């Protein structure tokens, strides 16, 4: 046939033969044999595939949304397998995917695929390629710029758009061109065609939110804004399928809660029923009715589910959520009727710790006192509960300025650990470090330094120098040294603590704010007032972002800045 004997055509066939010989994946058409004719033209012998093109399959079979997503995930897995061989397909589109009778996709035509070569420096070097099929080809491919594996991520996004809407996406002509939103495109198509509306298995409302966001991220104009790989795209789709928050959407308390409610609807409805019933009851008889409707074991499961929702909120997010979390916790704090006093105490303990973390000290102290009273009654059978309860309440008292009460509880907690050496070593080290801080606040310098150094040495030995446990010791000891005027010694500890936390968490994290506050105190003491102000401002920004302007920890940062 004319054109089949050109050098370019021969090179493309040989490339496909080489690639398919290496690839072995259930969703890639297998190469059975290959060779050359008497005229020197290469040929490939592929496995026989009884299937239809993806676009025809969707038109004939009209699969539902869930089936389309499962099929797409298999295509993503096949593309990821090719990428593991340093191969970019470069022509992903519905006509290059066959679907078998049992719904299995088979990826075809690696003829224009490009192999990413590694130079002597071990770095991947991308290759330029102008071939491809608009609108499935990426902007950089159409422009003839170098392509990498994220070129195929764009094409997968365009393919996902097709599967979600039964139509091709419009070509993306520039960075300023707004991308089509799948749910809007589908809604407009169904509105324009009564026939399509009556026969379509797809609903625009099912695409809004996650699937719109995932598609738009995959098809971003700038390769840096796309998913980093086909596997990352597939992972986000699986998170959507499993009702988990997806990376393509901003992480907010309301979004996380909505995802949680979808996953655990039954348990949360039970919890809501218990809460509403208890809020409405004022007599024992009325409470008994509620308890009769929801057995204690179900109530425990429901409360645990609700607490999971509260605790899943992201402490590194951008919006203030403290008040929303506190309100939810307060609604739960009155729950009674669980199967044991210890169960109620555990819930109070969890709620109290969450409130303390958010800076609501009075509310936290009330709940932790309730938990501690129960733990004392069962100290012989559960000493670990008593030690933890004492430590938690002591932290609140310390932050409220009751140093004597704080030290008394820390010392009692540490004595329990010394009496029962089989208890958790990490908890013992936390108590020892907390006691050192309280001693320092009381002016007991020698006792404090001994505890600080003991805790630091044990944490280094148990967890290593890159652990969050160890950088807490660095931070605490550095602060202690500053307060003693040993500024040169302190600087190394505090700067290392900041660096470790930034490396681990990024900038917007409460632990980073704490480390910056301590560093600012040092810089101020050294006379570096400009540096101190910058550190205080950054700590304040983080706390306002995470905890809100009315929070006690935020107020402390603001007061420090002056």
C-alpha cells in the first residue's frame, strides 16, 4: 500500500515491535510474533482480540458510570505499566482501545510511542513529537515541544471526559482557554437532545464535584498542574469511588465531613439519633426509650464513627475550623448510656485532647477531669489509662498557669510508669519531657535540665534524629536554654527543630508555628528584632489560618508580635 514503504513508517513499526515485546499487561494487546516481508517491510502478529472500539462500545452497550470508571482505571493501569518501561504512548484515544465481550479494555497502537532515554547522568530526557490526535493530544505535543509521561496523563483526562459525557472535549488552544467542565457539557448535551436525554445512562449531577475536578486536573494546560503519573490519576479516582477525599479538590472541613458522611451514613444517622434523643430527654424514662431503640454496642460504634469524622479534619488545611469542631464535640460530650464507665471516659478523654489541641482549655479541662475520675477507680486494672489521663490534664493545667497542679499530676503519671515498666515507652518519654517543661516554669533548673536531656537521649535512641519525637525534644530543650540566657547553645537546637518540621510538614502546620514562636523568642533575645518579627508574623499567619482569630494560641502569637 502506498506510504507503507517509507522510512518513517518502517521506523514506527519497528518501534512498536520493540515496545510490545517488552510489555506484558492484561490490558495491552500482546505481541505474538514479528518479522519482515521479502520486500523488507516489517510486520507484527498480534493476539486476536474480539472487541469493539471504546467509542462504539459506549454507544452500543451504554454502560453506567461505575462500569465506565472501572474500565478507565484498567486503561490507566495499562498506561502506567508502559510508563514503567519508559514508554509514552502519545496517541491515547477511544479508537485505540478495544473492549472485549466481557468488558476488558485492550490498549492498541504503540506505533507512535516514544521511549524516554536516560542519559549518562541517569536523568530522563524527553523527546519531541508532533503526531497525535486532537483533542486528545496534549498542548505540548501539538506544539512539538518535548513530551514526558504527563503527556499521556492529559490524554487520559481527555479520554475520561469522553467516558463521562459521551462526547469529545473541545481542543485546548491556550493557557487562557477555560476547560470544559464535564458535568456542564453533559447537561448541555442532554438538554439539547431529548433523544439523548431519554437514552443516556449518565447524569450530570453524578459528575459534579470530584469527577469534574479530577478531569480538569488531568487536562491542565501546564504539565506541572496535572497528576504526576497515570497511577496518581487512578489513585484519585479510586478515592472517589471509595467515598474518600480526592487530591484534585481543595481540602476543607465541610468536604471531608461530606465524604465521611457518605462512607458512614448508617453509623452517623444512628449517632445523630442518639444525640437528638438525649438532648430532648429530661427524664430517665425518656432516656430508656432512646436506649431501647439503640443498643449500647450500636451507640458505641456510632459515637466512634462520629469521632472519626471529627478527628479526620486536616490540621494543615487553609481555613479556620476550630469553632466548627468545638461545636460538634460539645454536642457529643453529653452522651451517656454506653456499655461501661470506661467507654464514656475514653470518649471524654478523646474529646478533651481534641479541644486542648485547638486551644479551648476550659472545655478541655472539664472533660479530662471527668475521664480522670473514672480512671482513678480502675487504676489497678488499667494503670495505663490513669497515667495518660494524668498527663493530659496536667498539660491543660500547665497552659492555664497552674504549675503546681501540673507538676503534681506529671509526677504522679511518671511514678505509675516507673511502677509498671511494661507500659508504653513513648508515653513515658512524653511525660518526662512535659515534667521538664513544668519544672523549668517553676524555676527548678537542675531538675528540668536533667529531665530534658534524659528525654532527648531516649528519644534519639528509640525513634532516630529525624523523628517528630526527637524534634520535640530539640524544641523544648532549646526553649529552656533561651530562658536561661544560654542563647548560643539554644540556637542550634531551635533552628534544627524548625528545619525538621518544615521538611516534614511544609509551612502550614501547627507544629511549625510552635517552633517558629520559640525561634522568634531566641532572635528577640539576641537583638535580631527584624528576624524575630518575621518569625512571629509567620507563626501568627499559620495559627490564624488553622485555628481562627479568636483562638487562645492565635492570641498569644498576636500578643508576642506586639
